[in-house]
């Protein structure tokens, strides 16, 4: 059995994950390039039983080329770059590692809130430039955190922020009302209410056809002039042009973004010159998270390829299509 790995971080801080594959009779091969396009993966996937990807695009062409593919595993949580529907039609299982990166993403999110509140990044640049200038910022205590999404990451953000004495207003398509009540979170049935209430608007929702450009010009217009947008979820959730216009016209105070669409962020992106805080999709990049995710992925690959267990799959219905799948 063979697995193609295009994820840069798989096994880098968890050699035990690679050892587990080897000891289970699975031959691991890394992709030939540091960053792989869908066409690159399609050119190399023939003969592999499984594919472990990072933020790589895995489309129907990749699956057509991978005639032996039984499993596509995301080294992380988000599945928006994988055509799960096409995989299901071909009898290919798709898995991820939900929750493994929740603490790392939540911690960076809190960090970006603090950076935005006190303009920490700008003051660092000022001091490095040889100047001694200070601008008064804001305290986070007493402010309203607006949460869009209360999945595992969103809930962890709320838990970490609770020590700051903030109010939390949240919207989620399927909220855990008992958890929200216990945490003092105010749930609303309309996302617009979160935009209007937030001092710091935090995106912690998945990207889908329904949520693409969810943060558009109309909704940004509902925000306070003093509000700041924080996005550590997916870049496609935000209409970049509308955000840049709002910041330049001082209709909102700013934004801190860790994710973009596309990635890497193009050199000519207007986001680079809009006075925003930008980090290079850093949220889940911690040594602890990489190790945990790698072990989860390795165990799941072994479960599917060696033991025939499919508990980790997000599309178990693919099994019913395997015998008649188009190859």
C-alpha cells in the first residue's frame, strides 16, 4: 500500500506518525514539489491508495487520475479545497482531523485581538525604525466579542476570552444552547445582529458555497466605526474589496487577517496596502498541533487501508459507491 503526502507538515514534528505507516506496511512518498497544484498532484497520484494533503486543491481531475485511491485525508480540519462530492461519487473516502488545531487557532485569534486593540504590530515597527512614539489603544475588558461560528474552535476562543471580562454575542447555524448558557454567551438568530454588536468580530465558521463572501459590503456596513474584523477561519469568507474600502474610508477601524483567498497572498493584493494586520495562515502552525494532527492522520490512514475501519470518514456513503464507481 502506498500513500502520497503533499502536506508540508505531516510527520515533521511527529516521526512516530511516519513510523506507524511504515510498521503497518504502508509506503509513504512525499510530493515532488513543496507546493503542489491540482495538476501536479494528478500527475503523481497514479498507483497510490491514499493521499494526505494540506491546503492543496483536490478536484475531480485528481481523483480521476488516482484510480487506486481509497482515501483522501486532510492534514487539518477544513475540507473546502477537496471536492468531497466528487470523491463520494468515485467511492473515495475523505477524512480530516477536527478539533486537533482548536487550541492553536484560538490562541492566535486571541493574540490578534490584543494586537488590534493596542496596535502592537505598528508600535513594533515604529520602535525598530528608531522612533519613540506611542498611541493610546483600547482595553479589551468590557468590550463585545462577536462570534460567527461556535464549533470547536469558536468555543475555545470564547473560553480563552472569558478571562478578559468581555461580553460575547454569537451566531451559529446549529448552536449548542446549553453550552452557550453555561458560558454566558448571548445567542442570536440573525448573523446581522452580531455584526452590529461587535467591537471585535471573529470569524470561526467553515467556508462553503453558502458562506463565501459572507462578510460582504452590506454586512460590513452594519459594523461600528470602531470595530475590528478578525479572521483566522478561511479567506473566502470575506469580500476583500469591500473590506479594503471600508477600512480606507474609516467605516470600520481595521482588520487582522490570517487567511486569504488565494494563498499565498499575491504581492499585488490590495490587502497588503490597506493598513491591516496580516499573518501568513499561521493559526494552526504550532509544534504541538502539527504533532497531534499527524498522529491522528496516520492512525486514520492505517484504520482505512489496513483494518477496513471507516469511522473517521466524513462521507461514509462513499463505500456504497465503491463497487460501481467510475474509474
